[in-house]
């Protein structure tokens, strides 16, 4: 099993990264530190992975990081780096390698302070590995100030530091940053490929794996969660009933409220799992005593943690709502396919009766307007419109058609 095995349906990207890893291996082996890269080398110091959600952007970046740190003796005999078994590969993939830093955020944005810390780390030489690798899974969440801080590091990289940025599209990254990165575009993997990896790697029942892969239209992470989490399946079933519940104003408002409540419950569940432990750990670190008052001068640190937890709760709620809106878009996409007699595969075959009812009682023009209303709701929430107002406007638009 190589490091590339989890990169599903991305043969072209896999070939490019494998070639770059071979050139990087030859570079470290053959030349001294600090020597410029050969102009013909496929290796460079900054990479930008883009692609739709679920395409495997972060998976590709992690696999590449592991290949760069590969210490397999087979390399000396002509073997390709990225064996998947050596200590360098294993620790990189599981997140414990000293020279591979993976940055992901559960907040709304990545700020200047966090980015400056990363830039300082990027200036260090590798401690035990062959490269210092920084993987930023949410580069699209960099604030403008943080992006400007990162730009300096990408413009003037340390000799053996590699930046790997992941974002949905090129437009989500500052032009000055993306112009200094080598760009790789990933595509949505085929449904069959996603089902195969769920069966092979996760041991999921073949029928359930195929249903989950089809329902999520090739989104690997969502497919795995749908196949393994009963709560996720129940939530999806509730979302797909919304088109049948907006026949009157009361139904619209009730459906909107339930979507918001579900997202809020998801955020609350995460908070219960994480916030209490974070708070207790910080209190212990600051010298607090269980059940007693905190030492003087610690109020600022506690307030900073509370603000972070509040931002994380907001992000979790928005992510949950965004998933529901994505599922609604998929529902109406299937309706439109039925109305137009398209041979496009139906994703939501488990609610075929609902699809047929909506398709027969509306026109393609109405379905397109409904899809546009879902998209408008997502855009409204991006502009920080109150979620309940945005969702209520959407359900009313779904009723109007």
C-alpha cells in the first residue's frame, strides 16, 4: 500500500506528484542544502491544490508530504518515494512527523497571529526529515492580512521548506500567492471509485457503500460519514423531505426552523465534546483549582478561549446548514434531470417517489428557480445574513417555484 492509494480517481495528479517526489528525493540526495532547484525539476517550494469539496485536496497534499519524507531503502535501488510503510511515510500520514505541520481550522478564518507562527516555523531547517512541510487545508479561510503575511514566506522560502495550500478554487486565494504556486486541479472522483475505497479501506457493506457514494455524488468524506453514521442518514432523510413540506407558508417557516435547529444541535454536540475539556485543560495550565477561583491575570486567556469556542460553534452551524443546502441542490438537480429526460444518473434514488412527484407537478423553469434560491441562501449566509432569515427566504422561494 503506497501513500497514493487513498487518492481516489486522480490519476493525473498522482502522476505529477509522484514525479515531483522523485525529483525532490534526487535533489536532497545529490546536492547540498540551499542549492537552487534545477530548472527542469518537477519539484517546487509552493503548491496549490484546488478542486470541489470531497475531491481529496488535503488527501493529495498529505500523500505528497509523506512521499517527500519517505525513508524507504528501496529508493536507493530505483524505487519510487512514498512506499507507505517506512517511518517517514507512516508518521506523515498519521500526523506525528516532526517536520510535517498540518493546519486546519474549525473557526471562520485563519488570522494574522496563527499565520505568523507558521511563517516562523517555515524558516526552520528540518529536524528529522528531508523537508520542512506546511500543509494548509483551509487556505481559502485566510484573512487578507494573513494572506499578506503568508505571501512573504512563499516569495522567499527557506531552502528545504515546502508549502502546500488547499482551496476550493483559484479565486479563493490571493492572486499574489497563487501566482507563486504550482497549481494542481482535482476533479470529483467517480461514484464507483468512491464506493470501492469505502469497501476496501473501511470494510463497509458494498450496497451501503454504493448508495452512500451515489447520494453524495462522489464526495469521499460525506460518503464515509453517510455510510457509517446513522444520525447523518436520519438528518439527510429529513432534509430531502423539505421540498414536499413547503406547500403553504406555515410549512415553509416550520421547515426553515427545523433546518436551523438541526444545525444548532450539531454545533451544540461538538461544543459539549470539546469545549469542556479545552476549558479544564486551560484552567489547569493557568494554575486554577477545581471548583475554586482562577488566579489573577488569567481572565484574558479565558476570554480568548471563550471567543474561539464561540467562533467554532458558528462555523459548525454554518457547515451543517451548508451540507443541508448541498443536499437540497442535489435533490432539485435530480428533479431537473427527470423533467428533461436526461440520462444523467439519479443521485437520490432512495427518494425516487418524491422526485417523481415534484417533477410531475412543476416545470423545468420552476426547478431552475428553486436551485437558484438555494444558491442565493448560501450566498446570503456568506455575507453574514442571519441564518434563520436566509433559510426562511429560501423555503418561501421553493414554495413559489
